[in-house]
C-alpha cells in the first residue's frame, strides 16, 4: 500500500467513527427530550 492509500483508509475510519458518534449523541438527546417531556406531563 502506498502512503496515499494508508492515509485514505485512516481518514475513512475516522469519518465513520465521527458519523456514528454524532448519531449516538443525537439519539441520546432525542431520548432525553422524550423522557423530560413525559416527566413534565406527570407533574401536572
């Protein structure tokens, strides 16, 4: 493998990690908003 191919693979793996990380963060904030909405309805 040339240096270009190694760097390309490394950048691709980093991009996948960042993408899945942001998806997980978005999913967790969605769940948190849903739970806090449910808690607010119970208090009334």
